C-alpha cells in the first residue's frame, strides 16, 4: 500500500529516494517572505535592543536528544526505512555525534557572547529538546524563541548563524540577512 497519492517534495535530490509519485514544489515556507515583520515590535517582545547587534541562531540538532537512549530512534528509522539511506545506517551513532556537534555549536555561541557586546536569540529546531538551549540562555543571557515563526527570528537578525545545510541559511538570504553556516560535526 502507498502512504500517499502524490508526495510534494522540496527538492529533486530528496525526490530521487521516493517510491511514490511526486512533484517537486520547493519549500512552502518561502511563500512568507513577501512582507517583513515589524523589527521594533519583535525586539520589544523579546527584550532586545536595536542599539546593539543581534545574532539570531537557528539550531538544528533534532537527533541529539536520543544520545544515550536511541531505542525509539532505531525502531522509528527502521520502520520508516530511514536507516537504509546512506549515512543513516546507525541512528544511535548519529545521535551521539549530533550531541557532540550540538555541544560544540553551543560552546562557540557562548564564546561569541563572552567576547563581544552582542545580543543573541536562539530558535531551536521544532523536533529538538529545548532544555539545553534554555540552560544556555540562563548562563549567557541569550533569549530563546520557542513558539514564534522563523521569519520573525530572521527579522531580528543583524547576522544569522545556523548549522551548514540548515534551510534557514537560504531563508536568511531571501530576507536579505547576512548568515554564517557552521560546520560542527559530520556536516
């Protein structure tokens, strides 16, 4: 049985792995960049000053939460056949590496804040454990955006930081924002 009649894929690269009919349609989030949110209003909402540079961070380490307890991830990927994709054969190992990468990424963010007069607001990936970022915010004074839209995060950016390959790099470009993509693990 098929899971769907037509899969709407973001890219041809992804579609090449599908066994169901598909159409390549791009990313639906890109449709929202027609107008920019009010930066002053957002800064006020998140307790940020527009007088100091704002670094926005999109975290993308959703598998890190399974490090040390990957039973669900192993079962889920087996059922979904994700573990048949080259580079995804060992979900437990990937989760451990992702946790190491997350910790390296956070350490670099902490150095940025310690050495400069920057403000930072972090938006964790929707599937990511938010506790590490809430702890990071307590240590550093950074803000954490949990429930807002990514385009509101980018509206605040003087510069945007993300993991290499994160969709927010392209979104920052569409929004006219400078961005830094970080290689922090097996990226």
